[in-house]
C-alpha cells in the first residue's frame, strides 16, 4: 500500500488566514499525510473572486494515494472558505550550486554573474595573440571620395535612363 503513495503539492487562496487548518483537515480525512507548509501570506487579487479583493495564498506538500485526489478536490471545491486551489505533483528538488556569498545561482542576477565571469587573457589560459573582446573594434566605413553634387547626380541619372 505504501508503494502507491506519491508526493503532491497543493497551492491555494483562502478567504481567511485561519482557513488553512480546514485544508489540513480535509487532507487528513482522506488519508493524506501533510508535510511541509509555507507561511500563508495576504495578497491582493488581480480580480475579485467571489466578491473578495484580498486573499491568503499558501502552499503545502503532502503524501497521498493518487486514487483519493478526486475526493480531496471535490471537498475543496465545495468549501466556501477556499477561493482557488491547485494540486500537482511535488517538484523534484535538485541541489543548487552556491555562490561565494552563500546565495544560489538562481537568486543572483544575470549581470552579476557576467561581471564575475573570467576575462580572456593570461589568467584563463587563452592564447596571448588574441585580443580580449573589449579591445576588438570595427573600422568605420571609408567615406566616398569627393562630394556628390546635384549636377553629378543628374548626369548619372541620365546615363542610367539611356
């Protein structure tokens, strides 16, 4: 029986902060084992849901038999305290590499990683004859010899039209 259990995550928007206990009670009633839960935060809704402009968003992990998910969804749908909810498979957590200051790379901005990237040169083992990217400049286009006057332009047009 335990081999059929899978990990799930439920995210929800509630009317009141205290309604989280009702979600936990529904999960326990159907045989699910509640796991970690995040703190419920008050949010402003983009549009009113059941005449509510604010709600309390949170999520929780739980372990359950896939067969009971339909029953859990029915109970939550009929509850007036739950504005919205979504149940999906729990994400697989992959270890992240840490930066020098302990933050993960996902928390660090793209520009900060770019600034910290090694430059081409002796310290990276790049050949000495290649110049770093900052020093490469494109030569401007050569200017045409002599200015083109209206008379010269008319003369060329007449040649073309002949």
